C-alpha cells in the first residue's frame, strides 16, 4: 500500500520511519531487518521526540490493540495518552513480586523512552535507560491494579526482572475509532 500526501507518494514504512519517527532512535532490529528500514529525507517530519508514537503506530498485528484512533491536532496529546494506556493493557503484565512481562515492541524501541515528553533526557550517568527508569515512564499509563503492583515492586527496591514476549505478527482487521476512550 502507498498513500499520497503533500504531493508525494509514501509507503507505510516511509511514513513511519521517515516522517513520524524521523527524529527518534532507530529500532533495535537485526542487521538484515535494519536494511529494510527506509532512509528517505523529507523537509516535513515530526520533530518532537515522543515515545508514545511507539504505541500509536499500529501494524495490525494481534500484539497490538484492534482499535486505532483517527488522530486530530486538537486532541492529539490526549489521544496519544489513551493509546498508550490501551496498548499497555495488552503489552505489559506484572507476573509476580519482581517480574514484569512486556512485549518485544518496547524492547525494540527501548531508546525512544530515554527522553521524557518535555524533551529532557532521563538517562543515567551510565548512559542507558535503567529498568527502574523505564518502569517509571510507563507507570502513569497503567491501570490501577497493574500500577499498584508495579509501585510495590519499585518500593521494595529489589531487582526487577523483565521478560519480553515475542510480537505476534498475525494480522487482523483494524477498527477506526473516532474518539478513543478508556475501555
């Protein structure tokens, strides 16, 4: 599939990697998979680093929510927050008192979470995002039960184990949603 916009033709991969994610970190993919990521340059692209785009870009796989919003400028911030919440309901589970299970989608885009929404880096002096920092970024988007369980893990100050689950690339039909709501 391709789309016409701004007098140009774009593939979905170009829209994702050359316009929406242009200023964000490259996905942590194998060398072979990395060679399929387009590198076209366009004068227009999203300049703000925003980890919420990790969840907003939906490939239609069973690993991601079935409903996708029609994003509008007036409520984009709210829509992105809702999309993250809905995605994390599916992509992140608290397994026990020290283990968090989450999708490889987060692992592939881990470096995108190094900058908070106001553009400041949250990386430690060691130069990489700690597990605790990642959990603190995701915490506000979790439902109450998962949020309370994760807070308890963080308060115990034990090592947090993250187990990543494979992305289920089985395709399904997506449903457009005019105004996303928390379900």
